[in-house]
C-alpha cells in the first residue's frame, strides 16, 4: 500500500522557529570538535588528526543512523520524537564535558550522534505537516537556517569558550542550549503530527528513482569537498597564516554569518525561482569560495574573504537539496530527506578523512584544490538534473 504525507497545517506561531533552533543545537553538537581541535588535542594528549577523527567517526555513525532511525521511528508522533532526540543530545553533551579520556569522549559522541541523526531530517519532514504546500520550500530553508546559525554563532563561541575555559566548558554550554531548545519545542510544536511510515518498499522506490539518486550524489559531493577543508580549518589557518584563536574564531563567524545571509536569500527566492535554479546559483557560489581558498592559501585576508563567499553557499545548497527531494517524490519525502541527511554525513566522513590524510602529511595547500574538485563534480551533476518542463507541475 502506498503511503503519503497527510498535511495537517496546524501551525502554531513560532513552531518553525522552534524546529530551527533545534537544528542549532544539532549543528553545534555535530560541528563542535572542528572549533576546538587544538584544545581537544592538548587536553586529551592526542594528535590533531586523531582529534579530527571525532568528526570522521561521528559522521560515519550519522550516515548509518539516519536511515535506520528513520525506519525505526517513523510511526512515533513527531513532537515526542523530536523533544526526546534533543534531550539525548543535551545529556550526551553534558557527559562529554565529564569524559575522562579520548576513548570515552569518542564513545559518548557515537551514542550522541546515533540518536542525533534523527533530528534534522525529521524536522524538515515535520515542516511539510505544519505549513501549506506553497510555503513548504521557504519553511524547509528556514529550518536549515539553524545550521547556519550553528556556524555563525555556535562555532565562534565554541572556539572562544574552549580557548579560554577549556573544551569541557564548551560541551557544557551546548548541553545548556539543548535544554532551552527542548522547552521551546515542547511548547510550540503541535501535538499529533504523524509522518508517512517508512518500510522496505520505500527504500526500493527511492533506489529506482533516478532523480533522487542524482540528488543524493550531489549532496555527497558538496559535503565531501567542504569537509576536506572545514574539518581542519582552524589548524590550517594557524599553520598557513599564523592565525591565533581569535582570528580563527572570526573566520568561523564570517563563515556562519554569510551562511545566514545565503539562507535568507535562498528562502526568499526559492518559491519564485524554483529549487533547481536556486541550487545552481548557490553551488556556483560554493565553488567560487572553495576555489578562492585554494588560490589564496597563506594570505589571511584573502582566505577570510573566500570563506565568506563559501559561507553564502554552504547552508543554502543543502536546504535546496531537501526542497528538491520533497518536490521530486512527495510520497517518499520522509525517507528521501532522511537518506539525504545520511549521505550528507557520508560526505563529511569522506571529506574529513581525506583532509586528515592531507594534514598529517603536510599537504596543507592541496586541501583547497581537492575540495574544489569535489564541488566541480557536484556542480556538473546539478546541471545534469535540470528539470524538464511538465505543464502544471511545480518547479523542482
């Protein structure tokens, strides 16, 4: 029997904002080690590359956990599911602050992200249940603003706190932020929201859909390219330009603020432009930023400008992927959006592993060029997925 999303449209004021803030917590939980690799390395007595494996192994857990947890929890009411997920994120961030050694921290992180894999795709799917179809694209893009804010505000704060008060204080701060987000989500998200059940037939249908497969490959390539550089952005800036913690935090802030700007632009234009044109625009911007990093490596002001351009593209490209997946097959949206999150983390794992290899072998200048090559492939694939005009159909 074919399952479809049943629109509920029982939106309360600020419900999308509550979902978006949950993505801030999720984004900070996932990205936190990138903002304090130096402190983790010295505090846990491990190398920078080993500290970076917290991101690599965490991404592997996320990419496995997202489709599995989507399948296991698809019949659970959304407000309950999302608040419990945030509660686990808060508790495991507090536990991370108390971890006695690297192995304990890694185990806690794997548990954190095995459950945390649920939040982002289910928040996007929930958006489809609380707003009319004509607002769906902009609402999903707005919810993904949380990841931009995690980079714009969260990562600079994590870098600031870790450099002055230690990495344990940074994890504790994320835990406190999670507690606030739980209360807001429980207060504003309506009860009784149910998505389409996910079963094995759903995954088979996704595998037969050529457009969905291509869209998922775009996500993987985009994220692989970015995380070759992003995982080690702090140490790379320190070694290539001599930047200190505050200068590194400033670059993270520029990246995130420009991500907010890019997401705001994407949110405003996607409903009129269509998701494909918007995706093409921001993937091109993403490519320009990474290419600029590669070409200006060693010159701090030019690298910071390149990161600003890159930042405009990073969050919007992914939110457009979510919009396109929902439009490509609405009846498969719960599963395809979850799978997109999964391959996003595949990209993180691939990119951070390559970046770690390059960093450990002192191939610091090569990272930007390798990342750029991945994004070139992503842009080519975006062009190949240009939708054909079908009378009466919505742009994808």
